[in-house]
C-alpha cells in the first residue's frame, strides 16, 4: 500500500516540476491609452492584445475610458477592444461596440 500512495503523489508532482522547468522569464511591458466615443459615454470595456507572430496574447478589463494591459516586451502587438457605453436605465438594453485597431504596436525590451 505504501508504494501505491507514493506513486500517486509522484504522478501529481511530476507534471508541476516539468511545467516549471519549461517556464521562460519574460520582461513585462505596459500598453496604456484612452478611448472615447463621439456620441456615448464609455462605461467600461475589455482589451485583448495578441502578438503578430502568434507567440502570445493577453487580456484585461478596464473601467471608464483609460486602459492598461501588461504584455511581454520585444514583440509587436495588435489590439481588439470590446466597449460598453453608458445606457439610460429606461432603455433596458445593454449594447457593446467591438473595435479592432489596424495599427501594430511594437513594445521594446528594457534589457
């Protein structure tokens, strides 16, 4: 019975060790900005950033019109936003706006 318990513990710990050995330290960088809508007040939103080379992605939520997202440095990123404008309580609807920025943002590394 002791061998059976030891085997079960090792099978749970081994994947954690293997994952830890494959971890790469990335230098974080921050993309920040602000958004506005021409005819609406922005309540909140979310931002999704993806590396143009397909090597990573990140997402974050924000309140108001100012956003900030941490991404690994040394890559070029594209941004997608989902924006939720203020809606009058009487309307009873909650709409959103999806925005894909055509601009690529290069984030340098601070090595």
